[in-house]
C-alpha cells in the first residue's frame, strides 16, 4: 500500500521564528540550507520592521535543535554599491561547488526595476564575494546545479514575461564562469486551468544528483477565491542532459495544512529553498506563511519511486 504522505513534519515545528533572533525583526522564513563544518547551516531570509529583507545565518549540530543565530545580519543589502539591492535581498539557495571549493548563493535582489537574480560566493559564510547581477528583472527562484554538466555550470531560473497570458515557468541556463549565462531553454511549464501548479511555478531547492537523474523540487501556485496556495511537486531531469525532463509528477506532494503554514504575513504558503540529504534521509527546510521556518523529512528512495511513476510526463 502506498504511503499516504511522502514528507513527515517535525513534531515540534516551527524550528525557528523571529523570537529566536538576537535582534528585532518582523519575521524570518525561506531559508537556504547546507552542511558546513559538521553542522547544518541555514541562511535565512529575515524581513526587518521596515519591510526590507537581509540574510542571517543559523547553525545547529544536529540540524534540528539548539540553533545559534548570528548576532547581527550575515549578509545585508548594499544599495550604495549594488543598486539592484535597493529593496533588499531574498530567498537564498546554496550550492556547494566542489570544483572551486566554494558555496554559491543564488538569491533574489529586489531592485527598483523588479526582482532579479544575483550570485555571491563564500568559503566561510562570514565574507561573501558578490558576483552581482547575472539575470535581469523580472526573474527569481534561481538554483545552481552543484557540479558542471558537460563542462558548464547550469542554473534553474524563473523569468516572468509582461506579455499577457504567457505564465511563469522554470527555465534552465548555462555558464562557463558563473557570471555570463546563456543557452536559455524553457524546461517546465506552469500548467493551465484548475491544476495545482497552474498560476506559476518556480524552483524550490537546488537540484539533487541521484542515480536516477537530477531530482527537482518545485513550488506551484494555484489562485483561488480566497487567495493563492503554494504547494510542492517533483520532477526528474536527465543526468547528462538536464534539458531533458524524464518525469514530472501530476500531483502535489506537500501542501500547507498546519496553522503555522496557513496563517502568517502571506497565508497558505510552504516555501523551501534548501534541503540536506544524508544517506537515504531528506531534510527539507521551508518557510511557513512568510513568518517562520519548519522542517519535514522524507526517504530519498520514496521520492524517486514516486516521481518515476510519471516517467514520460512533463
């Protein structure tokens, strides 16, 4: 008999909320995640009381309890030097690039012209080398593959066209230097009509390399009479040619249900930007209703088994 749900919520969610910060803010949510010096490291989006977001680090030895947050913001917007960050920096996704021995943080810069994609590199999560703008507005939800594919870096991103009725879809791009990106291709389209992912879709966590292919977790948005609902789905890309979609699940696999996911600054939202994989366990760290951070776990083998059921579908 098929398991009812793929992901199981941590019983003591939320893991972190604004009270856990050592300074005043409005909320914390949408966090990148990685392993760093034998700890689990979160790079959290924190919205201050003006409404401007920055990024703050939290670390835990077991990835669940005793989180230690930086005493002050880890990465602040620098609008004087980087005008694209005028209204803040948001939603980081962290990829460890072993070839250069650095972590790449792809994040959204909120410029006066709209959201765009920026990248910063770090080897200690204390100092950051800003690459700067790599994709112009309107674009967000960028996630970098952890290794080169056919000699090039690859990145998922989500441009939005101003042309009516064109939708918001997941694209893929390639680069030799992490700065200049090209070979853009539409990868996954938002569905239409009453589907759970009909309004728009975007990458959630960085792609995960498995024996079956690149596992992609993405968020889908459905607009209802009571507002939008953010849910999660899975897709699988070919290892050698990530432009090729092997399978894409029809159904959502994770949806806002608990009170802390249903009620917040933005209701009915589960929004992950990072996951940690150890052996067969996937730990998913996600933002809840733009107010807090929670965790859910799943078996990698079960995620792959589920998405493979839909082989050939896009």
